C-alpha cells in the first residue's frame, strides 16, 4: 500500500502539468492557430491584394494589406519550438516578420491614398519579404514543427 501511495505522489506533478497543458490548449489566445494555417491565410490575402491592385479596387486592396499586416501569431507551443530550434537565428526570423508587417502597412496606406504606382512598389517589396523568409527559413522551420 505504501508503495502505491508513493507512486501516486510522484505521478501527481506530471498530472498537474498535463492538466495545465490541456487547459492552456483550450485557451485560444495561448493556443492560437498553427503557423501553417496563418501562412495559408497570408497566401489567400496576398492573392486578394494582387487581384485588387490590378482591378484598382482600393478598398479591397487596403483591407487585404491590413489583414496581412495584422496576421495572428501562431500559438505559444509552436512559437516556443521555433525560438528554441532557431537559437541565435530566431531574431532574424522575427525581423523577417516585421519586414512583412512594414511592407503590408505601406501597401495599405498607398491603397488608402489610391496611389497605384506606390501600391505596386510596396506590393513587390511585400512579396520579396515573403520569399526572403521562405528561402532562409521555410524548410528549417518545417522540420522543427513537423518532424
Ligand atoms: C518570418 C518568416 C516568414 C514570412 C515573413 C512569411 N512566411 Fe510563409 N512560411 C514560413 C514558414 C516557416 C512556412 C512553413 C510552415 C509549415 O510548413 O508549417 C511558410 C509557409 C507558407 C505557405 C505554405 C503553407 C502550406 O499550405 O503549407 C504559404 C502559402 C505562405 N507561407 C505564404 C506567405 C506569404 C504570402 C507571406 C508574405 C505575406 C509569407 N508567407 C511570409 C515563414 C514565413
């Protein structure tokens, strides 16, 4: 009986940890969408922006660009995996995301001014930032998240 009792006591902390983990996963703000889902939405928003740019549909262009700039962050557990896995390169990954945010914000502002040429320039810069991060990190982060 004494042994069983001890076994229960040593198991208890991990049960608490498991319970906490399940609880956190149930909180959307902490769990968040996964990175792949965030990226799929970015891809859709970029297509929408591209269509709106050539149609001179400025409200849609501004809205799509704002959606890109304000994209949700992936959940805590993926963020921690990325940070830990990239080590000292995590900062470059983060700044690649900020570069996308800046380019998308400038694109939205150009759309709000209905300035087609400025919008086209910021759109190109935006696509370059997407591709730049993919070239540097996509395979590496994929391996971290889907081993
Ligand atoms: C900070 C780095 C970074 C930036 C910036 C970035 N991506 Fe990604 N992207 C990734 C990574 C990492 C993956 C692989 C994710 C995975 O497989 O879990 C990915 C995957 C994708 C995918 C494939 C999703 C799928 O179905 O597998 C699309 C589409 C995509 N990104 C679109 C974009 C667009 C559009 C932009 C710019 C508006 C962008 N990304 C900016 C890192 C980035």
